C-alpha cells in the first residue's frame, strides 16, 4: 500500500504516530523508516511483484515498518501470530510459498531451523533497512497486498488475500462510520495477525493521523494507568478483555476502580468485537463506566460489514446495520433472499471491502461466492432493522427437534447464573433430537452446580427445547488468540 493511501504518513508530519514503551515516533520518522525498509527489500529491483513476505513480530515500530514496507515495495504482507507454536507455522509458510521471513531476536532464533528446512531466507528488520530511501514502485489498487489466515474451524486455515483497494475500502468505511480524527489516541494490544488489530485499530489510526500506543500483550496495570491519566479516548477490545478488566477491578482498591471507570467514562467510544458480546457483559460495562459498547460484525474475508451506529441506538445483543458501501442480505437454505424480519438466514456480503481470493485455492474461492455474494457462513435475524447474530451455521446453530437453536442465545442466558463464570453451548448427535443441546461450563471460584439445579433454574428462563440436555464442568474452555471459544476443539474433548 503506497504512501498516498495513508495521507498522514508524510515526511513533514511531526505529530506522534506510534508510542512504544517510553519511545514516541512521529509520522515523519515512521514514514522515512518504512521507505528505507521498502528500499532494502527491493535491493535494486524495481518491484517485488507480489513476492510473499512473512513476518513474526509483535506490536511495535518494527511491525508497522515491515507491513507498510512490504506494501510499498509491491509485495504481499503475511503477518503471523507470534503466539503460534513453530510447528503451526509450516502450513502457512508452505501454503503461501513464502520466500522471506522477517523476525528479530528471540523470535528469529525460534524460526531458524524451520526456515532453513523450507529454504526461506530469515532476516531481521535491521538486516533489511537501507541507509537511505530509494525509488519505489507505483502500486495499483487492484494488486494483492496482504494474506491473513482463517481460523480453520472446519479444515486447514486458508490464506485470505486482500488487495490494496480492499484494505482502503475497509479502512475508509470505518473512518467515516466511527468518526475517527487525528485527535484520537488508542491502545493496541490485540494480536496483529487478525483483521481487528490490523485494520480496525492500527490502519484506521494511521489513516486518520491519530496516535496508536503499541503493546506486545494486554498489560492491565500499564493500560489502566493510561486510562486514569486520560491518555486514550478510543478503546477497542474483544469481550474477553472487558471480562478480564471487570475481574481485575475485583482485586484492587475501590477508589482505584472508580478512577479507572471514570477514565473509560470520559472516552468518546468503546467497541467490542471478534466474538459475541453477552448482554450481561454489555450491561455490566455500561453500569461501571457509563459506556454503551458499540458492537459490530466482521470477519477476515470482509473486514467489517455491520455495525451499531456511532450516533444512535446501540442495541445489546445486536451488531447493528450494514456499514456504508457494504451490501448485506440474508438468504435461506435454498439461496432465496429473506425479506421478512425475524426469520434466520445466512449473511451474505457484497462490496469493495470483500477479499479477492483464497490463495492458491480456486475451488474454495468459487464455493464461497454465490451470484456475486460472499457467503459468510454466519446466521442472523433482522429485528427492527438491526442484525442479531445467531452464530456460525457449522458450530453455533443447533438443529434439535425440528428447531434451529442459537447456541449464542442459550449461552447468554446461562451466563446470568451466579455460579457460572464462562460457558459454551454445542450440539452433539442424538438419536431422538437429531442434535442435543450440551453446555460446557466453567464455574466461579468456590461455586458448585449440578445438572438438576441448572435445569430447574433454566425452566423459568428459556423454552424447554433450549434447556441443555446435559452439562459438563471443565476448568477452562479452549480459546484462540482472540479469546474466542474454539467449539470444534471442545467437541473433540467431549
């Protein structure tokens, strides 16, 4: 992605772009470093011509340097999850035919053997940086820019390829919808191999000319210190982060909690995404901070597609309405559009925000589109104009006794039980019901719960066919890097 796509990355812009620890970097400094890195990547070539370059770097100046440097030099940027086991990376690297890997220090050492076995050149950022910037290619918007890998819930992860035009559309849509400005300051602690951190926070922040504070991990004490100081006015996180903050509040002095909550109260925007936000959590956060969480819907292939409004009602349990420039339609199992409200259907999306292809997988690409619509695999209903996600058609929609049940809805009710800390609801094969509802539950410290007690409690709160036919108590639910429960892994445990 060339510099003109990020209008505030200019050599004459002295405003702070990035804060990393005690170091601050202006837009001018970041821009010049990116140009030097892009020049080093080219090493005399005119254009990388979509060479696949992977990087294994946490949130940092180096991360931004590499991402933008690859874009400016004409390559395809492939950010990898630094929490991944090295063995997990082999699929990504071979699938994408990666030629170079960028990593520093301990990360480089951990990759040395793997890269050697795959004949991938392993270099650090400093190895690549040129002494001065040279000529860089003009990059057409239609060219491939980035490859992110899907979570692989049903099969091996696929490489999702976005063009420069795709990324630009994803960013500018959110800049307008969420009213980003150069006065915004936001912390970034989410994984940077995922659309949430890359687009919604980092890329929107840089496009708007805002300031992004970079954290290699979610550092609660440091981040809440900045919240108290009034440093941030925008905060974006997954529901698990908001849960962890509330749990943290229970371990510290009440006066300190009030200061932190006051800091959040003064912000202009708090956003929750990447997993469903339970209504209980939505209400808890509002009661503590006065912030009405803005929940939205997106995925690797589309960026963000649906959002509650920045100005207007933010409805608990709903993800809102289609974003400007995004076409959204529900379809039934016979591929017919659903026109009535309250009838569930698969979300399908059209727009410049939609990805180009699954890398080297034309069959999967073709199967993911019908009549120009990208088939998300997520099921939703529209209620009073707002979309409400029922879940993934493959794991969150339970077909039991002729009903289509939303596992997310049942989870939301169960989370209001005073003994339950976390829960995942899944469907398991059943001769009588087709699929039976099973709840896998993590209890609060010191709590106890039996199936009969839970069943009795559920009787007054949900329809009989939604009551779990069985429960299993576990120490912890399996989650991915974004804090999302991995239900296929849960089924394997059962």
